[in-house]
C-alpha cells in the first residue's frame, strides 16, 4: 500500500512539474524574435553602399526596393502583366533567388558570347533566370512561364543599366 501511495504521489508531482515547464516554455517562445533580413529602401541608391548598381526595366510599374542583410539588392516590379523579383549580390549564394521548387527544364544561352544566362522553369510554372557579370550575381524570377526571347531581351536591358 505504501508503494502504491508513493507511486501515486510521484505521478502527481511529475504532472505538476510538466505543467510548470510548459508554462515557462510558452513564455520563452513569446519572447523569441528573429530579425527580418529584408529592409525596405527608397530607391536603388541604397544598393551602392554595398557595391551594387541595378535598376528596374524601362516601363516597369509598382517598383519596390529592398536590401537583404545589406548584401543583396532586390527590386520587385510589374512589367507586361507579370510581377518580377530582380536580385543582385556580390556573394555567390546557391538559390539566391529564393525559389526551391523542382526545376523541370533548364536552358542555357549567351549574351554577346560573354554572359552565360540560365533559364529554369519549375514544376509550379515559375521562371528563374540567373547570370553573373563582373563579379556580381543576378537573378530574375516570376510566377509565370515567360518566352525565352522575352527573357533574354530583358536580361540584355538589365545588364546595360
């Protein structure tokens, strides 16, 4: 009988301690915060502080500018009924475009026989364009499948800015 009473008492104490620990964990989670690496900026002038110079294409609308960890420049814009995200960085980062869908088609092109342009299409119909020039890495993404010629013309314009 003593053993049963002791076992019952230990179970009650254990249950009480679990309740206390959960309450403390919940408070700790509420106080936990993560810094947002995205910072909205007024214009592409803010990118110059980390050596990046990019602009949205001519005739773009709804242009928004961001920095990511003061290392990556991002411009979101609308053009020809599509929303684009254009990024540039001096840090070679895998998947800098931020798209992790499955790539189902990859095509490679060259602009002026110098700039290698890769155009990927994902299983969710996202177009991902990547290239580099003068130690700067670029990506251009949109949630639509875009004709390669249109994409290459846009990349040519962006590389001249």
